């Protein structure tokens, strides 16, 4: 393998060149000073970066000024302070009858002793509600129905007495019989599932599961406090030892508190896994290219400093990460290390040409600051394009990514030369390594020539490669237009959340607990009115909307309020109910009701002191779901979906959200609703509105950066042409793979403009320096570093594919496709086109892209 050429002679010094030379001298002769400054800044940045938290809710992706977010915060402050934790007790096939109930009875007082704020209340069933509501069950029946029941019992009693005394004068149809069933029907209890709560417990109908429901003052989004609450409850359960009541009893946790904490922990673990995977892949490919441990260590130090600065800045500028930005560690590292790769490639090329340490640093400064700054500015502009959006997930992503590119570039040029100087003092670069690694590095002259296969392919058929590349790009554009018209959005919410298989057991327990307890609000959205008097007008307006919708497109099923539990016409019903009681007791004495019937209806017979009651009289266990954190009742309304499965369909959520987002009442007041339905609908609306301007801004910014770097002319248009070919390929591949667009993978398109242009910039820079016929040299020499840059960025994105979150995976897939498409356009189609053009020009003519070379 031939020795690589020596670096070209330095141009005459200019103002920028003088600064670069002085900086190089400082970094080489006094490396401790730049490293001390970088180290102090890094220590401060790390201090702030470690304070970053991750917000996991969709609402964190929307601006706080959105009415839906403000309303969600208002409702959460009044209602979401009480979260639910279910302790699910399950028995085996041989579990003794009643053992689960005994275990639940023992758990209730033990958990209750934990106290506030960890535990607000504990219950193992509807015992409290049953004791209060059963004797008052008749108050929920219509007055006409009660009156008929009273008259029927009276008529049957008179009939039986007359029949027994022989005074029955009418042999016609006898009055209805008096039994448990007729009395339950008359009281309106015939539609109630008597087996729903066996013995009053939250118990499954097969008897194998009992649920203990815990209400906590800790919000599900508070990871630290929520973790502590679950720990305390777990310790209480272990003290009781459910298995001591029967060896077959096991337990698990479910509910929104457990789900929230599990989701947060999963995302944190995911961030760590993705970050470690990305770092390992990047480090591996860098080492594979250079085959030098010192080079790898130097570059990792530089990129580590840049990433630390980036996330220290993030804590100061934003204060948190969200679902869209939490995985930027891997992306920033994969993009940001590219500056070091280009710098290191030029530095090593100069050293292999015989340059000293100082001269090698000077050459690397002089010849890489412009292309790397151009690439960095283009990438930063692509990220910054997201700042024009309202969607906070995009804006935060753009701010962090744009700042990251600038800071990683600065970290490279501040720290990397000084690190190289220190390493040179410890182990001179000329000192050869013994063994296989040393022999392999000598044979490859410092790195595997990643660009040489493309330099071999391009001249074989430059015309065919160019035409095929342009044809595929045109096909990609046509396919994309058709795909967009067919609505490529992802509407299945399960495909943008964490992988359900990873928490299948918890999902199963949550579904089981919600089914057994029947807790209102499990799927329903809470609406908070200003005054209880607004509830009925609100329900009337909402039901009118529901009823006006066509079948199959109903926006919701029912509306629940505490007012439902306060029957009307109580004053009129109470005398009738007491008369019914009197006649039932008389009928029992007469033998018209046997012991079995009496046992079935005894609990619903009203007391003698039955009196009207209001919302304030309802027991806490009955009113808890409708009670605000300060004890206020009657202002919370729940609107439930048509089915539990429909909440996973975004198109259904749009209908649901539109049905209750804003309701104007007859008195002119406006009631607003929020919750995940409105939040998700607003999120998609923001995404759809924001993506076109973000893409256009990214493209415009990239064009301006390239035009500025090359001072216009043919080189700039060559770079932009290669970029557009790569983007068209990317779009076509996404269509061919039927990739659905969601709130996260949209980001890949504007980013591809700014990051994908990097590769063509470096190829064209080297080509213009080499002159006519230099396309192959550009690919062979600079192309290796360009491909390494692409690989590090690609691997940073590829690490996202291992995420538990489907939306993050889809971003990784889309970004990897964009990276590879732009790379191939830069190192294959662009050189082939340049070769084709050069071969058609007269011999000895100046390069097709010849321009006056910019100087530092």
C-alpha cells in the first residue's frame, strides 16, 4: 500500500491563520492551560447535568401556554394529588376459601398506619358504601315505581288475608306475589350485579383475586416520593405476610402510582442502556478506523467534554429532559465526535507526511476549522430549525442539539490538540506498537481505508451511477408525494409508547384490578367545573353532542358525577318507602316471605329514621373519586370512553377531545376539559402545524450555510445536489418500509438536511483543493474520515433502535436511513458525477468546481 501524500504547503498567513497558529502554539507548548480551563468548565457542567430529570408525560411536549396544558395543571392540582395503588392478592387452585379476604382484612390497618402523605386511605371493598347505600337503595327508584310496589304488596297482603279468612269475593287474577325478586324489582335493584363484590370485597367472581385499594397523596409523576410510598407499602405487606394465611397467596402492585413510577424507571434505565450502547458502538468504530488506543482516548475525552457542556447547558436553559430529548446523549455524541474525526484525520495525515507535532496541529487547525465549522453550523441550523415550532418536544430537541453541535465543535478545538500534546510527551506518535496491532496499523497507515471501496466503484461506471442515483431520487420524490396523500400518520398509541411486552405482568394486574374495583376515572377524563350548579347543564350539553354523532362515531359513552349518587324527590319517596317497609314486615309475619327471601332483601329495607341526604352526607369511600384535595365535593365530572380499547386509537381520541374540550353553558360560562385525549390531540395538531415550517427552515438554513461557506458558485450547488439526492432516497426508503410518522420520528427529516450535508461538504472541499480529476483522491483520502463520521452518527442513532419506546425506535430507524442515504449520495453519486464531468472537459482544463480557496 503506497504512502499517503504529504499535506499541501500552508497558504500565506492571514488574520485567521495567525490566530490559528498562535492557538496551536499555546495548545502544544502549554497544554495544561487549555486543559485546566476545559476541566473547570466540564466540572461545572457535570454538576448541573446530574440534576437533570426526565418528564415522561405527553403534556411535557406541549408549551405551557396551551389551554389544554393549563387546564390539565389546574385539574391535577385539585384531583391528581390522590393517586391509586392496588395491592393485588392472588390465590392458587388450592387456596382455602376466605384466606384472601382474611389477608386483605389484615393488610388494611397495617397499610393505613403508614399515614399521610404516603397513604391517604385504604379499603378492601365496598363495605362502607354498601352499609350506607343499601338501606337507601329505594331512594334511587322512580316514585311511580315505589308507589306501585307499595300498592302491589298491600293488594297481595289483602288478598292472602281474605283468602285465609274465607272472605275473598273476587276469583279473578290475583295480585302479584310478594317475594325477594318482586321487591328488588320494585326498588330498582334488578339491574345490579349482585355478584360484583362478593361479601363486599374487591374480589373476582372466581374468588381467586382480592384487591386492596390504596389512595395516596403522592402524584404518580413524583418519582422519588412515589418510590418511597411503594417501598413503605411493600414493607407493610411483607410484615403482614399474605402467604401466612395460605401458602398459595402471592401479591403484586398495580394502579397509576405503580405505572407512573415504573414508566419513569423504565425510561431512566432505557436512557442508560441507549447511552452506553451508543458510546460503545461509537468507540468501537473509531478504534477500528484508527487502530490507535491513544487516538480513541483523545477523541473520547474531547467528545465527553462536549457532551458534558451540552447537558450542563440543558439544565440551565431548560431544567429537564422529556420523551423527545431524553435520548439526545447518544445523538449528540454521535454527531459531535465528527469534528474530532475530521480534525484527527488531517492531523495524522500531516504527521505521516513528516510534520512535527506543532506543525501537524497547525495544519489540522488551518485546514479543518472551516469545513468542520461549516458542517457544525449546518447541523446546528438543522437543530435550530425546530426552534421555530410551538411543539415543546421539537423546540427543546432543537435547542439542545443546536447548542450541542456548537459546544462539541468548541470542545474539539479547545481540548483535543492539548490532549494530543500531552499524549505526545508520554508516548511519541513515531513509537511503533509491537505485535499484530502495530503491524496492521503500519499496513493500513493509521486506519482502515473506509473510502477506498467507493473510490474503486465510482470510476467503473460514473455515468450509470449518476443516472441511477438521480432516477432513484426522482422515484423517491414521487413515492413520497403519494404516501403523504394517503395519510402516513401513526394512530395506534401503543406504537409510540414503551413496549408493553416488557411490563406485560403489570398491565395484566392493572387491568384485573380496575375491572374488579370498577374505579371511576381509570379510563375516564376528569372535568373540573367552577360550581356544582354547572354539572347538570354541562351533562346536558355533552349528551346532546354524543347523541348527535352518527352510530359508530360516538365520542364517549357516559358522564359520571357525584350528583348521580344523590337521588331526587327524596322527601316524597321517604314516606312511600316507610310504608313499603311496614307492609313488607307485615307480609313476613303473615308468612308471605320465607327466610331465604328475607335474607336477600333485609339489607335494603330502609331504617325508621330514613332522612334526605346530600353530597356532603355521603361516606368518604363513596365520594372519594369526586372529592378534591381540599375536601370540596361535586365539581368533578368524569367522561368515559366508548370502550377501554378505544383509548389506544388516536383518531378516536381526536373525536373524544373535540366532544368535551370546550363547552359553553346556557348561562354563558365556558367549561374546559383536558386529560390525555385533549393533550394528545393538541400534540398532533402542533406536530402537523410545525413540521412544514421546520423542514423549510432547516433546508433554507442549510442552503445559506453552504452558500456562505463556498461563497456561492458550483461547489455549493454540488453539495446541495448531493444532499437532495440523499434526502429523496431517504424518503423513498421510508415509504417502501411503510414507516408511519409520529411525534418523534418527524425530527429525522429536518436533521438530515443539516447533518447529512456534512459528508458532501468535506468531499467537495477536498476535491476543490485537489483540482480536476481529484474526485477519487477526495473519496480515497477524505472519504474514509467522512464515512467514519457517518458511521459514528449512524451508530448513535442505531442505539435508539434498542430502546423500549416505539417512538424512539422509529426515530432511530428513520435517522439511520437518512444518514446512510446521504452518505452514499456523497461518496458514490457525487464523485461519479464529478468524474463524468471532468472526463468530458478538455485535458488540462481547470476543475469544474474550481473556486478561490477560502483562507482561515
